[in-house]
């Protein structure tokens, strides 16, 4: 298994994007993505064109849609769900998520703490978060300046609170890509652990929660229990547990690159443990947890210490 | 060309977050459907109202300031946003979601634009739905015309 660079939240001229499906595919290839999902607002009208262009040009394009409801947005990828966005209400949203997932599609809560009405109506998640805990993925970061600002902090805190309560929901980033962005502001990547960059394998990786999100740092993160290595998203057996970490600069990251790493933090239901972190060096830590364990990576970027990467969790025990 | 739907529809603030359904009949099978929809006003140019509305909802949603007053003013003028969906006698034909308040669509069995899906123009009951994503003026007037023909 390896980690593939993905963008799971994109738009085209078939909704309010500025690139045609073919232009989106071309741009994604230029930007080094292994796979993208097309998630136009409430329509799959561009999917056939994007998938065809992807096949011709060598990019995995996963069919999808963004349910753009009045009370919140969800990216739904896999292309099999028959849920009609107009039928989703605060009362039935949990059932609609399950119905989409029953077809094999992956559901992510999109930019839940972004400002909604009157600037971007529906962008803020007004649903009862308790009804959304069955979603597969949560956009911990989204759009530009993903690791900065109040919305990013609130999304991270809400995601952690879901993990604290025993829910299993993987962290993803959503570029919410609408235009060509030749010189993009700060943005991030979602890396998905999979056997290949095929649609099926990426969807499997997302379902397993084998993801991390990053601003300019590749993270190799494994758990070791009883001599066996486990990928992010795994449910670990009981026993002494080591977390093995190493980091590499993403050389083709197009915005401000991190100059150095400052620390890694391992977060569990018990608290946070800080570790040294350096590009090109492995860090290993013994860790004890009973519910979940995630890793955050910090470093200097734009002349200040920033959170640069977050992994989805390793889990233990029963699922809530 | 035959007009199968033509009208003006007034939406008010009470319609925020609702789907306004406009049924119409296609009397006989046709090759293509042409839809022209526009609405106005698009913007609310009252700056003080805009800043107050952003501030109120920012605190309601985030519980803390997300932006400075200068950043709020940079977001003005606030605008109305409507989405449009179409249902044929056989089911959903897609949704057009974009900012423009003046849109034209052509739909037939082989092709469609704007977010709609290719669809045979069959005789029977159709529905055009206006989804009120954001209304920040006292009212919006929607002008709609659907024609079928070659």
C-alpha cells in the first residue's frame, strides 16, 4: 500500500466552477494528483466527460456530487447513490447518508464550520452533528488557507470531539476547487492509502479511513503491534504499540513550503504527547490508548509555526 | 416553437430555504426544450444592512468573530441566489446551481447544458423547481419561459 494524492471536492462549469470537465482533468494532472472526485453542486452532468477525459489522459476520476442543501453540504463519491438532494432535510439526513453508503458511496461532511447565510448559504453545517456521525469522512480542512483561521480551528475541534466520543470518521481536505488557480493561495492535499489509484482502491482507502491531510509534508505513519505494521485507519489489536513516523517535503507543493519541522503530536483520548520531528528522520514512540490515536505535524511556514499535517486515527475497541 | 410555460413568480424572505415548484404540461412529444429563467434584484446594495446581517449570522454560526468589519465590507454587496431543477414525467433531469441571475438551457435526448441531463422531451407533466438558497432582499421576481419544438 502507498499513499496517493487526491482531491475529493471539485467543481466544473456544469455547476458554478470555471473549468470544463476536460480542463479540470488537465489541471489536476499538471498539479500532480493521482485521483480526483468530481462533485458538482447537485448534478452529475459533468461526470461522463470528466471520467472519459481522465481515461484518455491517465487520471482517475471518481464520479460524485456535492449535496448542496440549505442546511449543509456533503460530498458523495462513488456515483451509485440515487439520493435526490432536494429530499434531504434536517429530520432525515442520517437516513440519507446511510442510503448513499448502502450503495458503496463515500459521504463526507463538507466545510462544516464555513460561514453560511448570508455569504454562502448552506455552506455552514446547521444539521445536528449527532445525526451526521455515520458519515465516512469529515473535511477537517477546506478551501484556501486551510490550516489557518477560526473555521479551521473549529472544524478540527469538532472532528476531535467526534473521535473523543468514539466515532470513526476520517479526516479529509476539500479544495472546493472552482477555478484554475495558476498561483494558488495556501491549500492542502488529501493523501489516501490504497493498493492503487484506481477508483475502487481509493474508495476502499477512504472507507477504511487511511488518510492524512497536509500542507507541504508527506507523512509516513504506521502503528506496530506485536511486530506487525498497521496503516492509518486500522483497528489495532491489544498490545504494546509503537507509532513510527517519518516526513518528507512535497517538492511540487505550489504555495509557501514549510522550511523545517518543529514537532509531532500524538493525540489520544487521554491527551497529547509531543515528539521531535525532522525532515528525513524517523521518529518512534511507544503509545498507550484504548479508543483512538492521531498524529499532528507542526513546522515553520511563512515565518511562523503552523499545523502542517493531520492523520486520521488508529482505533481500538468497539465502534460507537 | 410552442410555449409550454410562461410566468412571473414573486418570492419573499419567507421562502428562504424552500423549494418552489412550478408544474407545467408538455402536450406532445418534442425534440427539444428551451428554458429561459431570470430573476431580480440580484444584489442588496444597503451596506449597513449587509454588515449587520453578516455580523449577526457570524456570531450565531461561529460564536466568535470570523472576520473584521473591513473584511465584511469587502464581501458586499450581498446577493440573492436561486437554484433551478427540472423533473420530467420520468424523474429528475438535474439541477442548475450557479450565481448568474439570467440563465438559458437547452435540453434534448442527446444533450443538455447548465447541469441538466440529456432527456427525451415527452408529453406529460413536468415540474420546474426554484430552490431558494439565499434571499437578502424583501422579494425576488423570477421570470420563466419554457418552449418546446425542433
